């Protein structure tokens, strides 16, 4: 009599899972693990394989749902990817390049990035693409323009829920503040923005995009000392990527 081969489903052999592998797959599932562990003691190879396949699919489904939820919560204005980005517009520091950027190691280390350069050179595109990549890797992200963040914080303060708003932002591993310096911010708004930056120091990463060199950030914050404190924090654990070239929008304008 020929020996029966283990059944296959979805390209996987279901008869080769071990109780340890099944327990590992169940680690993040809402199960009573002591009950499952006891039940696995008498499970057949086929039953172990079935459970391993089931738990693996459940984990994959939960991971995909979480990615979609993180992308929605991030608040990106549009979808951007690294694949559609013109990398020639950005100049990286000599000791730090695209590989380090795309590895997101700077997020793990709570380091900051300043994307600085002319209008239309892809700063926002790159910031969004990195943010979306972080979401795909299960890192919570929040995206704001500088002006929208100030308005959000001001409203929270007026509604006596500023602490709750700051706590919500603080759950992110990466905060993106776009268009810093594009619109004027009054001193009260600058103080609110500074609070987000100060709270993030050495605890989470911030990506700033700006067309202003750091020496002019005092114009944004309306206070040279406050701007100096921000720059000091960024310089300590941050890097600048410089952008140059013709505006992408001008280059592809229908009015040329």
C-alpha cells in the first residue's frame, strides 16, 4: 500500500506543522493560549497543518487591515510612492543616502529629516512616500501642513482638549510637517507648533519640508530664541536633504 502524502493547500504542506509553530502563529490572536496549547497535545499532523494555515491567513488579514487603518489615520493628502519619484532632485548627506532613508532606520532612532529646497522639487512627494512606506511597515504616521497643524492645535486649545490632541499626535512614530514657512504663523501658533516639536525630541521622528533655510526659521516662529531651540533639537538628531532643479509643476504645465 502506498504511503499517503500530506495534503497541500495554497502551496503549503499541511502535515508538517509542529505545535510550537502553531502556538507561534497564534501569539497575536485573541485565543486562550493555555487551552490551545493543551488541545495541541493530542492534535494529528493534519489538524496541526490546518490550524497553522488558518492562523497564518488570519494574521495576514489582520496585518493588511492594520496597514489600511494606519494609511487612513495618517491623513495623507494623496498617495505617493518612491517608485514614482525623481531621485535626481534630492542631494543626500555624504555619509547617509537612499538606502538608509528607505530602511527607515532614522524612524527607529527617533531622528529627524529636513527636506529643504525650491518649490516644486518633490519635497512633499518624498515625505508622503516615506510616510506611506512607514505605514506599510506598521509604523503609525501623522501628516499635517504646518498651517493645518497650528489650526488643529489652536482649536483643541480653545476646546480645552489640547493635552488630548498632543497625546493623539504623540502616538505616531513619525510626524510629517509639510510646508513649514509657506504661510505666516503668529506667536501663539508658533508656541503650539513648538510644543509638538519639543514633545517629539528623542521620542519620535519628524520630517519637515520647507523652502526656507534654517537661518530664516525665526521668521516662521516669530521668535529667534524659539527658532534656535527648534534648530538645536533637529541638528542634534537630524539631517538635511537639499532639493534643487526646475519645478515639476512648471516643467509639466499645460501653459508652457
